[in-house]
């Protein structure tokens, strides 16, 4: 279920305080990317490390977590070679 239209997009409070910096470290994957972050470089925590993300016009409106995958794809070929 999506968020109600009459409510604004969700953005954690601590993100609005840190907008003066050009590099932002973000733990809140559930926050929506606002339009005023275009051109910023953000580092999104995926549970283990920070993933680097350059904000462009096409990414506005998506969630931060959409661009920081938490699982790595394991190919069967590499798995068989290691044994």
C-alpha cells in the first residue's frame, strides 16, 4: 500500500539538518529522495557497508534503499570453481 497523497514524501528529520554537506551518510533507506538533493553524492548504508550514489533527476521520488542492494548475486559457475 502506498503513502497517502495528502501526506508529503517521507524524509527523516536528521537528513534535513545535514543538507549543508556535499557528502551525506544515510542510514534511513526508507526515506524518499527529494528534488533538492540533485547533484549531491550520498552514501547509503546497506547493513554492512556504505554504497556510493550520485543523485540525478531520474532518481528523485524513489526510496534510498532501492539503490543500495543488500544481497549479492551468487553465480553457480563461481561456486563450483571454488570447490
